[in-house]
C-alpha cells in the first residue's frame, strides 16, 4: 500500500525512522512529509534515504507536481508520528500551514496519529479538546505510552515503540480500528484492564405498551466506552435502551429494565478493574405490570403503585473486589435544600463509590445534549476533577481519574 508518513517536531522523531524502515521492509511505498520543526531532530537525508523518495516539507516545494494535493490523494493510509501538541491543534482547526497540513486535508485515507509530548501538555485541556475533536472526526488517535520522558520525568506522553505503531496502522487499514488484541503492546494506559460501562436509561413496564423511563441518551456512557477502548481496555457496555452503534471491539449487552441491568452488571463486575455506572437507572418500578393495556375506568384518574428498585451502585460498592474502581454518576438539579454540588457531595458520601461524576441536569442541560459539564468527586465528596466540552472530553477526564486510582492499587 501507499503510506504517507507525517513526522512533526518532537524528539521521538528518531523512533519513526524505524517505523519507516519496517514499512518499507514489509513492501509498502512510503512518502515522508516531515515538518520544518521536525528537521531539528531528524534530518531530511534520513527520510529520503530510507524511503527512496524526496521528503518535502513546504507547500511550495515541487510545485509542478502539485505535491500538496497528490501526497494526500495518493495515500492508502496516513500515519503522523510523533504528533506534537501544536500539530494536533493545527489538525483540529483544519489549518494547512505546511505540506503535511495540506496533505491531511486532501486525503480520504484513514489517518492514524501518535501524539508524544510531556504529560502536562498531553493533559492540558486544550490538547484534550483537540484530541476529542479529531476522534469525533474519525481520526485514530493512539494513546501515548506511559513511561520515561525526555528528562527525568515520567508519565503518559511517550511515543509507543515502532512495532506498536506499525501494528496500529495495519489494524486500522484492516478495518479493525486501533486493534489492541495484543495486550503486550505498550500503548494505552488502560491496556490489559477490563472496564464495564452501563449506559442509557432503564424502562420499567407499566402495562403491555407503556413504561416509566427517562431521557438518558446513552451518549456519555458510550463516549466513556469508546475512549476506554482507545486507551487499551477490554470494554463491555451494558446498554439500556440505546439504539446508537458502538465502535468495533467493544462487547455489548442490551437490557431494558433495572432488574435486567442489575443482573448483567452482577455477572460482569467481578472480573472488572473498573465499573462505570453511567446509566440512568429507575429508582422505582410499578409494583405490578398489567399484561394487557390499561384502560381508562371513568374515574378521572388513576394511581400507580411503585416499589423501589435495588440500588445497583450500592451493591457494587459493597461487594467490590480489592483494587476495583467503582464510578457513579449523579444527575442533579439545584434546589432550596442545596446547590448541585452540595447534593453531589452528599450523594458521594452516601454512595461510597470511588468516584462520583456530578452533572447538572434540567433546563436543557445534560440529557442528550452533545456537550456536557461535570465535576468529579471522590468518596468523601471532595472535588478531584472537572471537565466540560464534548462527552468524549468528559470521558477522558473520568478515565484519567480511574487510571490514577488503578495505578495506586
Ligand atoms: N443507580 C443504581 N441503581 C439504582 C439507581 C441509581 O445503580 N437503582 C446508580 C446510577 O447508575 C448512578 C448513581 O446510582 O451511577 C446515582 O444515581 P441517582 O439516581 O442520582 O442516585 P439515587 O441514589 O437514586 O439518588 P436520589 O436520592 O437523588 O434519587
């Protein structure tokens, strides 16, 4: 296949010479487009010698062949490695400042991006938002590996090893997404972890056709599942009445009622490293379900008797295996008795989950909206994080907190 290899200005560029070599050895035709900044780390001669082709940087090099369009159009797959924070920003904004930026806009081939930078830069909200934007557009963003960085510091931000980058590219080309079947690959801070996510809203039948439900769309739970998968986890979603599709490589169990959701979670949770209860579970269900459709009886009203459903989150907290991280969600509204956060903190202490993601709902916020704003509390009700933006950005913040807790097991 024809591969466009973009190299941007990070010290990890040296590792990409080995990626190029491996791709060429595997019989692929590789064109390298290094950015000007990247030439500070690895010179053009290396790319040209290893690829056997010119390695232009600027849009105005080789103008007669319209290289800025041809490079992108003729590629079957694109890999950008390392991708700097600045380059992610350029890509997310759609800017075309140099040859690589132009080529990325001109291509219809799948794009795999391997960011590498210092942990603080990777965690910066601007970078998180850019990554979320790119993922939402279908760009495959590989999580940086965790480990030693350029200086004495360490954390997430390392460029994965060359073989892992090549495997990621091949997985995407085969249509498998960022295949993580080989858990030994050093990418993803959730690699080798099992995550169970509940999503959507339960429906409690009243009669043959009616139910008690809620407006949860499942978008936030699905975003958490997709992001956990991209970070290397084995993910199972328990989806309550969600019609949305899920990304490849994610297991799915469809349920409808709180009772069904409870049973699914009970069977999956013991083997999980983290359980995220993003589903809006009914607190009450009708005491009896009429087999046929209830009719008006002429009395001008009717009373429905409700009974409480089991609190699944409480059950999880009570029976969790050592080291498991349990995450609850709380959709709250402020009222005379307290603010959204006060209610959230009280719930965090009451529920005892390791993390409680508090979300203000009502007035059009929260349910179904594409963007979301949340505060993340620990089991004592203390604020340990917050996020706003797309549901994928929120998912990233929640997963960051989960990863921190899994690391300190
Ligand atoms: N939850 C659950 N089982 C239930 C109800 C809720 O596991 N029967 C979970 C939800 O998935 C969510 C968390 O508990 O992660 C908080 O849900 P919420 O309905 O806000 O909590 P309640 O305990 O019902 O609190 P409230 O007193 O506000 O009704």
